[in-house]
C-alpha cells in the first residue's frame, strides 16, 4: 500500500497520456503553446509498465487524462493494455469529447469503465470562444456515442467563469438531468500564466452556484463521500448527481487519495505544488528491473505536501499549465 507521511493511502492515479490537445480552452492553455517533444513522452510500453507497477503497489483506480487523451494515436491500445492489468478496479478517462464518435465503442470494448466529458457551454459560438477551436456539435455527438456504446454514469465537467458561462449553469444541469448524466461544476484553478482573462475577476465560488441553483431545484446533499474533491447533491426523482469541485473555497486535502503522472513521466504529488519525482529516468535506466521504479514511487510519498494553497494573486500562480498536469 502507498502511504504518505500524513497517513493518507494513495490508491488513485491520474495519468496524463499526452500534453497535446485539439482545443485551447481559455482557462487551461495559452493560445500559442509549446508542447513536449515526442521522445520525452512516455511510450505505450512505459505507460503500461508504470501502470502495472502502480497497481502492484496498491493503486486501484487510474484515470487517463491530458492534454486530450484521444489525440494520442495509440490511445485505444493503451486502454486495452492498462484495462487488462489484474488488480485494477477502475480505468476511467477525462476527455473533451471531440474524439468520442470515433473511439467510444473501441474504448468500451478495451475495458474503459467510465468517461468524464468537459462541457462548458451549450451555445456553439460561446463554446468556440471558450475552447478557441472546439466544435460543440462534435462534442454533443461524442456524448451520444458514449451513451450508445454503453458507458454508464458519464459525468460532465464544467468550469464556470463569471460573465462567460455563469448564466448557463441551469441549462447545463437540465441537459445532464434529461440524459441521466452526472455533472460537476469546477472552480477555476490558477494553473499557468494566461493572459486572456483575469482569473480573480471571473472566479465564481461553488457556494454561489449552489445557492443560485437551489432557487429553482430541490438540491438534496448526498452523504456518500467519494474520496475526491467533489461534493454531490441530487434532485429527488432523478438519478443524476450534481457535484461541485471547490479547490478554493473548500479544503479537501485531508482526504486526498491521489497523485498525478505527467506525459513525461513526472509524478506530481499535489496539483498545487511543484513537488515531483522523475519516473521516466528510472523507467529508462532500468528497463528490465521494476525494483528501482517501485522504490522511486514509494519514496515519492515522502514529499507529498499536506495541502495545496491556491492563490488568485497573479504573482503567486503556478507556472505549470493544466494540460501539463493532467487535470
Ligand atoms: N482534455 C480533457 C478535458 O478537457 O476533459 C482532459 C484534460 S483537462 C486538463 C481536465 C479537466 O481540467 C477539464 O475538465 C478541464 O475543464 C479542467 N481544467 C483545465 N484547466 C483548468 C483550470 N485552470 N481550472 C480548473 N479546471 C481546469
Ligand atoms: Fe484541451 Fe482539456 Fe485543456 Fe481544454 S481543458 S485545452 S480540452 S486539455
């Protein structure tokens, strides 16, 4: 079992399979991005090996993310390889949805359990503005393709920005309820120097969103704790869960059960800090011996910080962009 020095058990890993993306969401990336050279990104074999060793060390849930996982050419094979690791309880993916028409069936057959799709607007022009390159119709078709492929408990993720898509929260909730999807609203996190908007000015807290929604829906809090940063509510008569992820306004660090691995194989111990361990160096220095990799992962637990301290002050924001981190 992986345990950090605060007694937290780490059984969940978010694995970024690429830092590249076909979208340029305004809160996630700058318009002009430099991506990691391909030789520095973990190969399919390295990712599978890393995942297997993580599972041997007690990891039970892996989420593939990015960047956009579906722009990685061998992503379906990666899902098959990791999906076949015995001892792994859940293999999930977070995607912008644009590639789901093409991949949904293959991912389902390959052993992917659950899908989260990011969706910030139901208005095509606004969707284009927020993603800079995205086509809403393609994403909506992707969500349908995932439903038809048999994925259950599909979850939408919406980052809400004041003055941009703040007014769409009720419509997004209705969209989710009508289709039996879950939806989580995410407070924007200060990752990466963006110039497009002032994160402080556009920030909307989860509490404010929930209060607004409560005026039109009967929101009943769910007692169930997921071990993650989401807190969930339900509307009587519906199976959908409405979640709020509040990195600023609520501290969920004491329950943290996760670490992240970047596409370059850097294990990040906390979203809000730079503490990391270079696992790629270990993977490549010891291609036939897993013991050093195991030791490096166990050793990394010693530097997992107790808590994040995000700041909306531009001078204190982390330079790392969300696409590097694996959201
Ligand atoms: N490309 C995929 C997608 O968009 O779902 C997976 C990677 S993306 C980095 C993962 C999640 O992080 C998305 O739901 C996205 O909305 C969210 N995200 C990106 N930048 C963020 C930020 N600065 N604050 C909060 N959430 C952010
Ligand atoms: Fe791409 Fe996802 Fe970042 Fe949007 S949030 S730019 S889809 S990685």
